[in-house]
C-alpha cells in the first residue's frame, strides 16, 4: 500500500553551482521511477550513502528539496578532525572517512589539504591538557600526532605563533573547502557513476521502499533517509521520542589586514580541548573548563571554541559558537562574532577583516553522535546529532550501505 501523500573580490571566489550535471525538478522528472537505491537528502550523509551504493554498481537516485543542498554540509569549516575524536567507534569512523575523502577527492577533483592540523596552547592550563593527552591516549589509542614545544611552535610560520607555549600537531586531519567540494562531488556522482539527482523536490512520505514526493512516487529496493536536522517532514514518530535539538552556530570568513600567514592547515586552540571528545573527559580538560568558567564565562555560555580554517584563496573561516534549541534562532549576536574575531586575531598575531558572515546549523543532543535507525525492511534513517558530519559521514554511509545491502 502506498503511503498517503507521499564584496566583489569575494564574489569572484564563490563556489560554482551544481548546474553541470542532470538535475530534475517536480516539473521535469526522469522517466525512470524505480531504482536499486533511493537516498532522501543531498547533504553530507545523503551523498555518502549515494556514493557507497553507486560504487557497488547499483542504480541510485537522490531526492533533494532544494536546488542544491545548503545546510550543514556547506556551512562548516570542512575540517575532518581525526585527532579530536574520542577513542573507539568515533576514532575508527574518522580514520576510515579520512581514506574515503582522499579517494573521493582524487576522483571528483576537489581541493583537500592532507597535512594535518595544529592545536595551540595559549597558556599553561591548555598546555597541561595537551601533555596529558600525549602521555596517555596518544600512545595508547593509535592517534598520529606530535607534541610540539614552545620552541617548536616558534619555528613555524616565521615565528608568528611564538606567543603560544605548546602545540599538538595531528597528522591525519584533513580540510575540504565544503562550498566547492559538494558541487564537485555531485557532478562526479552524476557524470561518472550515473546517479540521478532529483532536486527541488520534497519527499513527503516513505514506507517499504516507496517514496511519495512532489514529483510523483518513486520506488527503491532500499531507501536511505538522510534529512539533516528536519525531524518533522519524514518519519516524525521516529524522532519524537529522542527529544532532539538543533544547534545554531555563528561563522565568519575573514581576510588578513596585517601580518598575513601562509596558513596551510587548520588551527585550533586549547579551547577546543573542552569540546572534542579526544580531550574533553581528561582530568586536565575538566580543570581547564573550570578556569575558563572563572575567567571568561561568556565563552562557555555561548559554546565558543576557536577554529580557524584557511580557504584555498588565502582567507580564513573562523568560528564557532553554539546555541541550542528546538529551532535555529535567526538573530546573530555581534558580541559573539567580536569574541571569535578577537580570539582569532590573538592566536594569529594579526588584524583581520570580516568579509562574510553566516549561520551554521545541525542536529544536536541525540543519544549518540549519530543515529542509524532501521525503519522497515527497505528503509533506513541516518542522522547526525553532532557537528562532525564531515569527519565521520563518509564512513557512516559506507558502513550503513554495506550493512543494509551488502
């Protein structure tokens, strides 16, 4: 039974739009209505599942409500932070996703930095966390990283980071320029692997392989639903008991005004050690949280932990903050932007100029960092509950498709 109701300089650098591969809307749909696999959602997880299925030689259709996915997948730093993942499942997923990213970049032709990331300690409290990590988990859990002394840090980038007292250099971390990578990946899937993208089309119901949409009904041997943070349109009864929230982030793109650095990898500071699971449960990280709360409570109140990612064009993506709720609050707080900009300027020893601002958004506060939920024999839901979709998403897609269809 079918389900019922189924700045000018900056402007030149904008990512290309997804216009060079076949796209269909509700007024121009493909004649083919049956596929081996249907994926609902063309964001990070949707693309991961589509690629995993297409690599297996299966016919794949991706149904996306927008003309081009523009949610968490393109609003982020593009960081694949392997070094920041806690031991166990998340570290394993991140390590697998790293290899998948490198493979996909070589095939789809998008920019990826594969020379790691730097975590900088601004003071002794942050340095203690890096030392504890190096003395324990770094040796025990298979992380590939080096502890850098103050002298080592001073030797980087012509000494411009010499005001930091320690660093941790992770070797497995990657960075992708998301707003360009997603169009490149979708073009590759369409042109090289024959994936059909049905865009501008809302999926309204899914059950036992049948997908009802605004462009008619489609049928798949298996359907993977990857709705991002939309918990209401499809299968709301599955999401309601989880009491999920959304986190809204403030993000900046900035240019150097003074003392430019040829930054070739993402930078983090000890503030991130109270956020990322590789560090956050260490005793020294708990002590650092107490110090931050006493000295700069505004940072914790707004969930600010400094991340700086260089774009391929010499600019910087800076963030981020976290505000949680049932909906994404639409208004930015200028004090939060200023705090992040000040932190970045201090870390880099440079004056920066903001050229673009936006809001990131993703699902949060789930039972785990992500959920993969079988709905029926032909339907699986995959959603992130944390901001590490770029870090683990490709591995989730690969493992979920392998588990569902081999």
